[in-house]
C-alpha cells in the first residue's frame, strides 16, 4: 500500500507542475462516500479543464449516438431514437449525454467560482446512475451482439469512468439538501417517464437491444429485460440519493 501511495503522490506532483492550481482541501470523509485515494482526487481536480472538455465532447458523441449516427447531409438529419420521438421529448431521452454535460459544466462552474450547487448534484447523480446503469445493461441484458466491438467496450468503460469521476465532486460541492432535491426530482422524473408512465410517445429509456423490435422505432416493453433495466435504474437513483445525503451528513459532522 505504501508503494502505491508513493507512486500516486509522485503522479500528483508531476501533474501539479503542469496544472498548478491547488484543489480544495480533503475533509477526511470516510471511504464509503469518498472511495478514491486522495492523490487521484487531486489529479482529477487539477485536470478539471481537460476532464470537463472530455465530458463535453462525450456529450456531443452521445447526441450523435442517439440521433442514429447520421452520416448523410440529406434529410432526415436526425434518425435513431431521437428521430423516432417528438422534439418535446428530447430532454428526456439522451440520459448519458446529459450526465456528461452536467459533470463537465459542474467542473467548469467550480473552476470559475460559480455557486451552482444544483448543477454539481445533477452531475453527481447522473454520473453514478448512468455510469453504473449502462454497463449493467450492456453486460447483463444486451450483450455484444448487434454492435461493433469497439463501441460496445467503449460504452462500458467510458461509463464506468463516469461513475468514478462522480466522487471528485465532494471536494468542491456542499451537497446542500435543496440541491440534492433538484437532482432527485430530475432523475426520479426520468425513471417515471422512462419505464412507468409513458408520455410524449414514450417510454423514453435508452433503446435496449434485448427488447424485440415490433415495428419501426417500437419495441416490446413487456419482456423481462425492460423490468430489469427499470429496477436497476430505480435502485441507482436511490443509491445516488443515499451517497449524496450521507456525504452531506459527513461534511456537517466535520464542520460542527
């Protein structure tokens, strides 16, 4: 363990020479809410601008993915899941691109000293929820069939990285109760319209290859895969809520 910590410290020092702004002090939160080693938190926060850029580029890739990866300039310019839905439903569909947008903008807001606690919580919830929902769906429900191998593994690994970067946010966010409520409302609403109360031509969860296609843009939502995806989504919303409120409690303890 000491060797790993020493290596981590040297990596942090090397990054600090290029990206000198000091991250906020660590508060000594317990591992169950701050699982990353401190040196890795430091590196991630020192690299906030590059990390934010990577996330925002990922947002653009995600919208391209949900638009059916159109490569032609001729209409329709938007195909895929977005193309099959009414424009009013667009905010409810691309959940992973929204999550990378939230975390990217959260890091930007922190570096610019903007007080945007609600944005930090949207990034926290989104990265935990979508960072763990997508690998489950790809590995357990969809499998690698019907998608290029590079894209299959890119989706899994990039989303796991999202889950890790969620645990940078505690270093600069207060985890206020109102901000947690905003994030819980948004992701709870997404669960409802994605799986339980269809609106605007829904359900609006990410298309599952494990659901049989019954018509153009229409899938059979009565299969077990739909229920498993829904159940895991709800569990992750609850898990993100627990982590957010537990982090709040641990922060308050250290200030009292």
